[in-house]
């Protein structure tokens, strides 16, 4: 599976962005999809996930502002980000996994199998 993320950019606080991630090599509908982010000097952290079996999940910082959604017909997953804050500045990574066995690992990056190249989001104050 190859993942191609896009849609990042430089915006002001309060603005919105929509990130896109196109998957190729496997039908999106069978995959769990997620977004992680990594700011300079910090570890990569979970942002949002859309799982096959149990729905969507968000980090506390993303809840209420970000929305993850997939379009299986386009093999694309989106991350709509509203009310952006300077602390949202990071490289955003799209990720996918084959179905998980034995648990729901939506926020654990080591349980994802495929990663995109990342797209940079910079939010100015």
C-alpha cells in the first residue's frame, strides 16, 4: 500500500485546512486509517483514526475541531481541521493498517503497517 498525503500549508490561527491521503495498492475499505503528527523536537502523536470495525477516534486536542472521513470510492481519507491553533503546527502523516487482531490499536503507531510521506501544516499566531 502506498499513501500520498497532501493539503498542508501555512495558515493563520483560526483558519481551516483539509488534508487528503490517497491510498493505492489496496482497497481502502478494508484498512484502518489514521493521522499522526510530529512537531519539531517532539515525538509523533496520534491525531485521529477511522477504523473498520469501531468507528472514529480523536485525540483530546483534535476532538471538536478535526474530522476524519474516508471516501472509499476515491480510496481517499481526509482530515478536516478547523479552528487551527499554533500548537497544531507539525508534519502530518497519513497511515494505514491491515485489520487488527486481538485489540483496537487506533492510537498506537507501531500497529500501523503503512505510512505516507507527511505534509507540513504551519499555523501562525
